[in-house]
């Protein structure tokens, strides 16, 4: 099997020449090879080389290519070619692992480097000159069969890096066809408690990547059935709300959103959603969005634009898709821009209000009147609405 014949760009040609690809010193590796064989679009190019990191830096600088030591401790140098990054990593072997990180040593052996990778389909490498694909563990056959399989003993691979449990389900969701590999699934089930040793950020990142895929439901269902998430996300017990959401996203023509999909998997409880988001160390904005989505109500008496103005566009789309509202209502918010009310608190004071809490309360009343009127942009109409709100406030204080 060979990669499709395609001449590299001028910049990539210069990089490959600098790293001795014609002498067999450097190959394409990993996801770039896998996805190219599948005919999938690829963006990131990864190279592996026999050159040591300090040699890579020297060779790139001699060739006039910018070299950034982004992962020097792990043997990775980032070459900047035609304004895009290309990771160049020295061939490695694992000396010691503890489930979270590895101590590595450099090697000249391509098979030894491939052996430290997680799945057979990720251990492929390709000669940039001939296009020949090198496959030491049956990755090409697994790729054709749609099987995600650990290299060697699955328990050993998981012991080396516990995150591989979650990566297995993500890769199965993306590349798997048919039942999951039994040995891999059993090993993940047996070692699920190992996930507790991982940082919550790494768990959140992997779950987000899984939920961003086109069809994550099958993998999530397997994870629930096998108790994979129970040690770190016991709140996730039912895949049905996710399946419903994905169907409604498709009906509305709205791209799948991993945070919205995560919200669907959590109970409809704002306190629980907030606690989970905080535990996973999500951003304040993401936690707020999870909490907002937890109510599962779209205020059906309000038009979508009013809901979006009140709670935010993304939050409104979440609510509409997670509720019983028509999916088309959410689609109508894709191009929605927040309207501008050009009346300030100072304007209300000049209309006769005393500075203090009454100004904020009247401003909220004005916003309700303005949204009910369809957010008119005409300054005169906004002023008329403000005058009515002020008059009401003054009557209530008499």
C-alpha cells in the first residue's frame, strides 16, 4: 500500500530535504498517514526522524527554516513552514511510565518508535519519497476493517497511559465499524478506575473531542454500559438525551456542539451541572452555559430572539434544542446579532428618575418593553419606550 502520489509543497520539500528524507532519515507518521489513506481531509503534518532534537534544530536553521522547541523534553521540535507548524519528533522508546507521563530514550529503530503508540492504526509511517507505507502491527488491515485495536497487550498499553481508555472510545467512534474490539473493551472496563489518576483537564479535553465527532452516541452508550465513566463522571447514566439532541441538531441544520452535547448527558439540575463543570475545571463561561442549559426550558411564550437577548445566543440555542421547542426556532438564531439599546441609566435620570435602585429596575422594564416591541432600532421609538417606562416607575413611587 502506498500513499496517493502528491508532490509536497515547495516549503515542505525544503523541510524534507533538510531532514534527509531521501536518505531514509525522516518519515510521515501518525494521523496524517492514517487519514490520508482513508481519503479524509488532513491539516496537521507530523514527521518522525532519526535525528536528535539538537540536530533537527541545527539542520532547520541551516536551511533557513524557523525551529521552535515546543516539546524539547519529549524530542519534539516545531518547524514553521509556509506559516504552518509541522511537528518533528525524534524516534523514541519508553524507558518508564506511570500512567500519566513517560520517561523516554531516543532510538534509531522505526519499529521501536511505532511500538510505543497506542493503536495499530496510529502506528503507520510513510516514506515521503516513495509513498510506501510501513506497517509493523497490522494497522492497514485494521483501518480497512474499521477496527480500533491496541498494539500488543491492551492492559499494558493502558498502564502506560490511562488516557488511552478514553482515546479508545473516541477512536472507535471515529474509525470503528461494527462491534468494538473485545480485548480492548474488556481491558478498558477492567481498568476504568485508572481514570481517577488523570487530571480533570485531560478528561474534559478527551470527552470534548469525543462529543465533537459526528456520531459519538454509540461510544457513549458503550461507556455507560461498561461503567467506564462511573469513576470520574458518575452523573452520566443515560445516552438517550444525547441521541435526541443530535437528531434535533441535524433537523435544525445546526453543527453539533460538544458543550451542548455534554449538557444533554448531565441531569437537568443546575447545581449538578455547575458542580461537574467546576470539577472538570471548565472555563467560567462554559460552566455558566452548562448551568443555563440544565433548566431544559425554552420559555415557549417568548420568541427565540427575546430568549437570546435575555440569556445569550448560544445559551438560547442550547435551551431550544434541549427543550420541546421546534428545532427550526434554534436555526433562526444562527445569524442573530444582539440588538443595541441606546438608552442609558443617565438618560433615565434626565427623564426624571432619582439615581439609585429605581434606575436599574426601570432599565429592566425598558428592556422588556423594547424586546416585546421587536427591538426597534429607531432612536425616537426607543426614547418613547423609555419615557413610558419612566412614567410607570414614577407612578409606582407616588
